[in-house]
C-alpha cells in the first residue's frame, strides 16, 4: 500500500533537529572552539573526535536495542528511541555553543571537561535519533521507489536545515560589520553563535513534535501470525523480479513478505558474514567523509587560506546547501536514464574537479561560489545514493534494519573523527607556525581526494553485485528447495503400496 503525502512529509521532517545540530557541529564547531574560545587546534580536534567516538559507540548499541523492541509507553520501538534522543539533545546542545564566561573563567580546563561531557550526551541523543529515523524507512513502506523517495526527501530537508543555519549565521555575522570589511572570527562573536543555537533549538523542537504526532509506527515486534499473513500476499516470481529490478535500476516496487519466501530472520551475525554489507559500508563511510570534510574545513579554508570576509563563512556553506538541494531533485531524473550506480560515478568525478580547483593558490570570490556548488553537488549525490544502496541491501529483511544502519553509522563516525583528529594534530608540524594557509588548502584538495578514490573503489566492488541477494537469503532458498524436494519424494512414496493391498474406489479417490 502506497504511503500518503502527509506521512511522507511527517517522516521526512523527523530528522530536522538532528540536521540543524549537525550543521552547527560539522561546520562551526572547530571555528567556535579555535576562534571564539581560543582553544588549541589539537584540543579542538580532540573534542570533535570525542564526540564522533561517543556517537560511534552509541550507534550500534542503540540499533540493537531498537531491533529488540524496547519501547516507551505505547510508542513503537523506533519512535521511542527517537524521543529519548531528542530529549538528550535538548538538554545538552546549548552547553556546547553558548559560552558561560563566568564558568569559563572560574573552571578553566574544567570548563573544557564540561563541554566534553555535554558533547558525549549530545552525541548519544543524536545517534538515537539518527538510527531510529533511518530504521523507520523499511517499516513504513515495502516499495523500493518510496524508500528511495523517503531518502531523497529526508536529504532535502537535511540540506534545507543547513540552509536555515547558514542564513541565520549570515544575518548574524553581517549585522555589526560592513559587508566589505574583512575580519577574522574572535571571542567577541560569541553572541552570534548564541543566536544561531537558540534558533536551532526552537525550530528543531517544533519539527520533532510534528514528527511524533503524524508519523505512525507498528508497536512492538511482528507476531508469527502477522509474518505468515504478510508471507501470503505476493508471489515468489515478484520477489525475484524485484531483486532483478533493483539491479537493473528500473523496477519501482519491491514487495516484502511474498508467498514462498523462506521463513528466516536476518540476525546481526548474518550481516557480519555478508560481503555486500562491508562494501556498502566502505561506500557510505567515505561518502560521508567527503561531505563532512568539505563542510568542516570550508569555513577554516576561507579564514586561513583565502582570508575572505567574515560573512563568507555563512554564504559559501549556504551555496553548498543550495546546490545540494538542486542535485537531490536532479537525481530523481538521473536515475531513470543512467541508474544509481552511474550517478555515484558522476558524483565522484564532480568531487575530483572540486578538489583540483581547491588546490589553486589564489581564486576570486566568484570562483569560491563555483567551488561551493561543485562540493555541494558531489556530497549530495554520494550521500543520498549510499543511503539508497543501504536500503537495497536490507531489501526484504527489515527485522535487523536498525543494526545495519547503526553499523554503517558506526564506521562513518569513527572514520570522520579520526580524519579530523589527524588533520588537526598535523597542524603542529605541517603549519609554518601560526600560518596554516597552505596546509588547509591541501586538506581541501588532497585530503578529500583520497576518500573520493575510496568511493570509486567501493563502486567497482559493488558494480557486479545484486544488492539484497545476500548469502543468507540464497542459503534459505536452497534449504527450502531441498525441503520441498524431500517432501515431494515422501508424498510420492505414500502411493507405493504393497502388491497384496486391495484398493476400493473411495480409497483411490482419496489418494
């Protein structure tokens, strides 16, 4: 049954609070820590790394608990974790970006410890919202086209959330200084970050309430009777056709729970033995790394390497978000003509062009906007498509979808955290004293070129795969066919009676 528009949009806005916070986290955390709080570059990188590790550790644990059916009251298991995560974000996020100067002066390094604790609480809540929201997609709809549409709508609202943050940042940073003036961020800009944070909290809370009110979820686990009922709704041929359609990129529906589908559950151990799972994880982690590094280091690149005016740290990320929205809508049409896998290659090529331009020693302001468009399009294509491939490998087995998304997010957070921590630590030796202009130019070029190449390697590994046709599924089909063959043989043997048996008319009819 197709989803209504109200449910689609209600679901899609359920991640806006996370997206708003993530935009602040990835784009402005290092700027805030290095230029407002005046913390050491290495310590700033460590705090971001700490948050990524806390997120990474929380993600798979929350995913497994979500799959086991932990609920709050009458809520479904995934919406329950979404609610818990939202509360954690509300309680912790303001302490990260709103400076308490009295506490900062009295506590000293203890204030940094307080920020670290709040970061861990925030990342736990962020992980709970992310995993539960992603895992709702396979439960909401059985159609592949609708799953892809939910992923696209989800990403569109993600980019719109980024746009809102950057618009508020642009208005804040342009309010007190002439637009022509070039100046660096400093402690006097703390009030501007406070304005952005309060806006994020209000808007995010409103959309989270709307999500919980209008998005349905089946309570608890599927019962055995419900599973048998779903198994009787379609045919095996439709399942095999949908699997083939996923490979050919043309089929619009993938029915779940068809007649004759082997009765098995995909547990986390099965995913750990599945090569497709790790190939998609490689693609997803590096797609996120490309998008996140571009967002994290673009403002610092503008400050350190380009020496752009203050308002540009909002305008350039805003341009990246706008181009990401355009790419998301364009992707729907690109898939029909060249397929999802070819679209990933297009995103990689655009990213390589952007990395090449970033290496130039000087560029005019208009070139910065062109560069932001390239990074926005590349990151948008790679992230949306990697999520679509994740839905493809889950396919019909939605009972462990939280674990799949949680594991992929675990790898993503660890990789991103280590990359940023390493980049920040290298400033101690790679920068010429306080001058890091050339270093951050290399980060935006060579530093992002490497994960782009890893995305290409992942696509080469995936290109020959039938996503969703897992080893466990093939084994279950084989066991079912063998069981059917044995049953047929047993049924045939029942009519081989002894030669001295007398059969009446009624007996033969019964047989």
